[in-house]
C-alpha cells in the first residue's frame, strides 16, 4: 500500500480486524519510511449488477440509492442508522443470489418494502406510496388494511415471495 504521507510502498500491518458482518477486513498499517499510520479496508468485489428501471433504462446497482430511499421513508421515525444499514445489507445479500446479472427495479423495491414492513409500518407506507405511485387515499387505506391482514392472505410481504 502506498503511504498517503510520503508515497513509500513499504509498510507493515499493525492490526487486522474482521467487520461484524464478516464481509470486509480493516487493517491498520504503518509506513516503514516515515512511521505514518493509516487504515485500509479490504472487501470482496462482487460481480457488477445492473438495475433495469421501469422505463427500461439500465444503471449500475448502487446501494446508496436504496439507503437514500429508506432514509427518506424513515424521516422523523424512531429508526437508527444501524437499522437502515441492516435493511440495506439484507436487500443487497438477497440481490447477490438473484440468478441474473440484470435485476428489475420492481424486485428491489419489493424487497425493501418487505424489510420496512417488519421494521416500521409508517416508513413502510411512506416507501410503498412512492414506490407504488399511490394516486388517492383509497390506495393508502388498502395498504394499511394489508398491514393488519396476515401475509398468507396476500399482504405486501407475500408479494416478494411470489415473484422469486
């Protein structure tokens, strides 16, 4: 690793730690030349995933976009950043098992909706209202009624399972 301070390529690893999720390694390094300490993170690079939007536009998968949508839905709700991170990680892990390189955006949206439904009903309805493009109060009422109905009766959480 190149030292950020002096540019020397010779360093030694002082400390190594695996992340809680087990998907990355944090290393503390010390430059042999100047003694400057710095941190590096190592993780497995996954195969590129492309999201196919409703209008058939394709773009690279970006977990930050999922995080932004969830944060927006969770605005002023008692949901911590770590809970949001767990939702994003859960959705990302499920996408990694998707059999195709191209993933329809509606599939990602349904995964997020399923996760939010378990965490916070208000955030779930907020996200669902934007995702499903609710146009009247009746659609809100229908979705709220589905929250109280068992998933076996066709609640939103059941939609994700049917599409897989």
